[in-house]
């Protein structure tokens, strides 16, 4: 697929969106910033205990352990909700679906357990492949790259069904997908150099482009599946 066409269409789709992709990104960014701040204070708490700046008696250690465990699950849940919700919203932007809202960012709540399961299974598979070498891990990451888009668009599908479809859709397209991701490196650097403010534009631009790519793969895969059944 032509990267320039995908990116140009993403820009046009963002301008046509009835719900601002920039405001949706800001909302998500504020929540992620809060989560990062909590993690920072937990890390600081642990460092102070290790250096003896604060007492590390049994009660303090227990309180830290409980706080860290609770925050881990809260962070996992909220991060999953936001990731799937943002993908769902960007799919609507790419498709020019006028039935979008800020609520799309939190639409994952209704299939949260399935979404968390998909993230965990994908992570386990990728880690296992990475144990072999770096390259197999990267290939595995590309192979499962469409699974979140698949579930975000069709929440009724199962975890392994999304992973299987992603593998089938990405057959022969992994290098193309990898290069598409690399083409956003300069944009990502811009986001970093602007103290993350640049990501208000870069994040939706990147994700809507990837959503365009997903739709292209999906259409080609549907045509190929229909041809297989016919013959």
C-alpha cells in the first residue's frame, strides 16, 4: 500500500472528523499523565525506603506493596481501556463514521476482560519469540499488530480469533507494516522535543494512518477469502 496515500487520507479524515482528534488525544494524555505521576511517586517512595530516608518497617513495606499492587491493576485496566478506545475512535475517523463521540475513548469497558486478555496473550507470545532473538520478536510484533484493531472494531470476536486473523492478514505484509511504522520516527522525535505537546497532533495522525492500513488489509483479506471459497 502507498504510504503517502495512507497519510494524506489520514490528514483529510482528521480535518473532517466531527469530534476533534486533538481533544480526544488531550483527554487520553491527561489520564496517562496522571497515571505516570502516580507511578513516579511510587518509585520515589521505594527509593526513599532503600536509602533509609523514610522508615521501612513492616507496616510501611506492607503499605507500599499493597499500593503498588493496586496501582498495577488500575494502570493495566485504564491503559487497556484507553488504548482500545483510542483505536476504536481512530477507526471511526478513518472510515468517516459520523457516529463518533468522546465516549468512544471509554467504550472498551463493556469488553474489558477480553481486551486485557488480548493484551496479555499478545505480550506473552511476543516475549516468547523475543527469547529466541530480537528479530523473531519484531516479526511477532508485526504479526499480531492488527489484533487490537480487529477487536476494537468487532468486540464480539474472541482473543485467539483476533490473533489468528491478524496473522493471516499480515502474511506477506510484515515488512511493509514495519517500514510504515519507521516512517513516523521523525514525527515521534518532534513529539519528544516539544515536551510531548507535539503528540497532540502526532498520535492521531499516526493511529488514523494505521487504521487506514488496517482497512486496506481487511479489504484485501476479505477479497482473498471470498476467492478461496469460490474456488
